[in-house]
């Protein structure tokens, strides 16, 4: 899996694109809840990045980036399914 982002700022840019896709399909509260949960994960990533810069230990950040990427991929797939079933 190729990395689409490395920092929380880049992840927010990716989420803006995902939100535009989410707005194009019929309202689904579960998808919007999942989107908000990913936004919270990105906020946590930002905190982890600050801690990593202070301690010079980046392994937690790298693992969390992978977890967020998986969540974003899942959300994008669910959006596609939602669009196909409309």
C-alpha cells in the first residue's frame, strides 16, 4: 500500500477529498459517523507527531498512519458501494 500522506496536515487534505465524495452520495449517518471518527484519529495523529518530535521516537506515528490509511480506504469503499446502490 502506497502512502498517500505522512503527516496529519496531509491527512486532512485527503479527508477533504473524501468528504466531497461523501457529499455526492445519499445521506448515510453511519458513513458520516465513520468520517468523524477518522477526523478524531487524525487529531490524535497530530498529538502523536508532536510527542514524536520531542522524544525522537516515530514508531507510534508510523503505525497510526497505517491504521488511518486503512480506515480511509474502508470509508472510500463504503462510499463507492453507497453510490452504486443509489
